[in-house]
């Protein structure tokens, strides 16, 4: 089974080159790699990339977005790539994600061994994600309504739930957007949400919630692993990122969740717990940005 890899990028040429080298060093590599550029990769860097992919006989598609036609942002880049890709299974990784040698092999094994028409996507594990303690999972998350039906889920007020301690393949209603794979036909029907707030973060959460409501599901394969560098180039200031995250969370809640008084209060309470967790992890500026938007919702 052939598959395509899509990498949206923005002002991270060196990280992108390193990410591609990890991809091409894998036990199984993509048949096609598409790079969707929200800036302008230098000609010399493009020549390096083309040379690397030619040696491995991987088809290369480079798309420089015309911002007179297409908005900036991750969702827009992903939606463009869905139409450009030629294979039925498509992967997405961020441009600062480094895949394990067996990452693609393990994810493709899942696809090739599971023919369930309700399977929408398969995701892997980010090994350097902050691990939640037992007390956080068993007490804190329950207190602040940050739990779900499954270990990997999007709950009734639009907050994602994850558990990095899972060690075996299991059903999920949420997978990380920056380390994910999907059936192209299904994804073409659903598409990624473009948020009104500008930044398109949480496009994976919003998609996962729609997928769940439509009766589809994901599989989470923890043995398929990546390292997420969290490159600072191309990122917004933490306060602005926090504001835009909270704007997008409100939008997800308003679009997909019950608007009853009770559910609105649960959303505010869950958001409070989410912001408090940011504060406890010393992300003060980010948390302040989120709080500034949440207070207008109350």
C-alpha cells in the first residue's frame, strides 16, 4: 500500500531538512512527500531537498502558497495538500517532528491489517510530551471535567484527552494532528476547520470531534514514536497564542457542543482547569492570554 507524507512549513528550513533526513532514514519511507510552504524556502534548500528525495526515488511536490488566494495557516495548508496528494493513505507531521526509524512501518502495518470502513485515522506517540502524573489523571482531570470516554478522546465540551502511558494499540477518538495519518477520501469529505481567530491551532481537536460525532474512530499506536522539537522559529508570542487558543476553543464549543446553561458552566470550569495547568507548568504569559478571552465568555 502506497502512502503520502505532507509537511506544512513556515520559516524552519533547518528543522525541516533534519525532519526529512529522519523520514528518509526509516525502515519504510513515503512514496510521495508534499511540502506546503507558508513562507519561501530558499532555492538552495529546495535543491538539497530534491536531491535527498531523488536518491530515494520519492516523488516530491513543493507548493508555495499564494496568499492572495489562500489564507495563511495550518488548516489551509493541510486542506490544499489533501487535494494535491495522490495516495489513499496520507500522513501529516509538523516541520519540527523527527520520526523514529520504524514509525511509518508500524503505522502502515495497522492500516494494512485493519479494513474496518469506520477507521478514519491512525496516530502515533510523541515521546517528549509532558507526562501526566497519576494524581493529575485520576483526580485533577476528574475535578475539572477534563476526562473522556476513552484514553484518547475529545470530551463533551471540546477538550482533548490523552494518555501517554498507553502501551498497546487501542481505539481512540483523538490523535495528535502533528503526528497523524488518515484515509484521504474521508479527509477530503471532512476537511480541516479554518478558525476565524487567525491561528488555526486545534484543527486536530475540531476534526476529531466531528469524526467522533459521525460514528468514525481512530487507532492510537504507541509503538510508532516521534520526537517533537518545538522549534521557536515561526511561532507567535505566548500571550497571543494563548488568546487564539481560547478563541478557537470557544468556537469549537459553540459549533459542536450543547449550549445549555449547565454545559456552558462545565466549559468554563474545564477551561479554568486547563488554564490553571498552564500556570502550574509556569506558562504564565500563555495562561494570561487564555484567561483574557475566557473572561469575556463568562
